[in-house]
C-alpha cells in the first residue's frame, strides 16, 4: 500500500521545513505541499509532529557472546525494541572465534537474523585472530556487503589484539574500502589494575571504574590513531567515554588523521556513582569503558553538540540483572560487561534538544545521518529525499513518559533510565514504507527486516 505522510515538519541533518511525503512501494517518490492521497493510499497525519529519517544504530550486540554468556536479546526482541525507539537499521557485531573464518562468523549472524529481524541489518566483522587466511579474507568482505572491521585493544586473553594486528588490519582495510573500528583501552593496563584491586579484596561493582581509568582509554586512542596515521588509514573509535580520549581524537585530526568518534547514550547520563548503587544494583552500570566522574556527562554533551564526536550509538549489549550480571557477585571482573539502550537511544539523545543543548538537525545527524554516511548506507538510509528508503519516524515532541522497564520492549530485565521523565517520543515508524510501529505499539512482522549490503567506506577528509 502506498503511503502519504501529511502536515508534518520534516527534519534532516541540514533542513527543517513543512512538507508532505509520498511513498510508493519502499521509496520516497515525492516531497511537496498539499499532496493529495490517491484511493487506497494510507495517510499518516503528522500535524504538530516532526518527521525524521529513522534512526541508524551502528553499534549493537544482539545474539552475541560475552564473558561466558549470551546477550539477552536475539534478532527478534532486540529489533522490536529498536523499532519502538525509532531505529530501523542496525549494524551488529559478528565475533570471530579464534581459528574461525570471518565468513563463518558473518554467516551465523545472517542466519540468525533472517527469520527474526523486524528492521534492516548489516554486520561488522570482528577480528580476534589475524591468521594468514583471515588476512586474505579481508579483501572479500566488501563483495559480501561488509565494509567495517572491529578490533579490541582490551580484554587481554580473549579478544585483545596486538599492535601488529592493528596496523596490518588498518593497511589491508584501507586498500579494500573498509573502515576499521577500535575498542580503545589499554588491555594490559586494565588487566593489571583489575588484578591489583582483586588482590586487595576490592570485589564490588564500583571497582570497575578505577580498573580502567580515563588515561587507559586515552592511551589506546592515541596509539591507534598513530597507527592509522602511519598507514594513512581512517579510524573509528567506538564508545568514547571521556574528555581525555576526545582530546586524543582532536590531536590526531589536527595532524590530518581521519579519526571518527562515537559515544553512547549512557555516557551522557551516568557517572561512576551509579556503579556504587546498593544491593549489587551497580552491576547494571558495568559497561566498558565505565561511567566516569560527575563532571564528564556535561562534557560529553558538549562534545556531541560541537562535533568532536559525530555519532551517538547504543552499544546495546544487554545482560539480565538476575542470572547474568550476578555471575560477578563475588568478583566485579566477572560481571558481563554491557547495558541495554537500543530503544532508549533516540529518546534520551533528543532530551538534549528539549534542554537546548542540541539543535534538531544536529540530533538527526547524531542518531541517523552521520552513521549512514560513515557505514555505507547513505543516501538509501539516513535522510529524507526522493529515491531514499521510506524509513521514517513521526516524532511527537509533546508526548511525555516516565521511563520504566515495563514501557520498553527489550527482553532484558532492567533499564538504566528507570524513573526518568522524558518529553518527545517516536509515535509512528515506517520501514521501507511499511508502518511497523503505530502509537508506540509494534505492529510489524518477524523477518520483515532485510540484510543491507553496505557500500565501501570512503573517507570524508
Ligand atoms: Zn560494544
């Protein structure tokens, strides 16, 4: 059925204007004033509402392993939660077991997403073991629609890679139109500090923060940026959490390095005191890098408003409080690292618009457009233009809600944002022209999402 979105205020990363949108099949075919509905056209009235390009979340861990367990959302529950939060595309990580091929890791995720995902999905390859055959595989990834690779500088003994792996991957990736993403923390330093704290009997969740202080992140950020500079590659920093790391990204950029920084919604809201909540509740805030000092969230808002960081992702990595986070009751290093946020991401970034910290256009760039451009989805995704996929969010700026676990759709058993009051919510969401969320209720179809073969990475520097 064709669709007409009427009377809304369209907001892209650059423009805000009143217009109607006509959708035929999966695409936007007309944008203009006072468009008339043909018979059989579904009309969505967006009076007093914004119409945005739907969210793109380039950092999710659905159906993914973590510290001996698996994340609480699969491709069905995780993508329903994403859709209800206004996101219609994700790029999920495919972890490579040691000795395994990248192809096998990606294929496993393609299979588990196909029958379940209700929104569109692409994949990042993760490399933990750069064998000669994996080096050869890198060149084959773009033909498979996989144009980014993630490396871990942390998690010594499991996913951490050495500097030789980093520089070699950067060089291969650059040759093949692939963007390398790094989790930048000095894994040896974090491991040393963890062991030191445990030896002193410091086992509670609050010790997660001092076990990986800001300089541990900043050191790895500077090192990875330097390695990218040496081979002339672009580099993407996931979940940047602190000013010390932002400064290293800015220093690299000042030297001409194409260093791209992402932060996550939770770094805009929480600080290390949340790790010290009573009754082990602090374990809910054990994500990596950890929540920082009280001064840090306002500085992260300034970093996203001013452009030092260009993308807000969720790093949705949900582990249940009961049955998963408890694995670390007697040892904070055994608490699975990660927190949910796939549904909360747009809502809580938008509060920056409510508070006057962000413009509407900046908000759209942070949660959608910049990710589309960086990860090879633009202009099919990430904007409102003729020929683009009709992935739209009708956003009600007047709607209010007190966030609670029961109001959200992830299968995880908590939200970091419990009890927080928000203004501005997604109310209708379309995926390639099909309404999948109406009045904040999910009405889509399991398996309605589609694999996105992403375009090769091109540097904007
Ligand atoms: Zn992550």
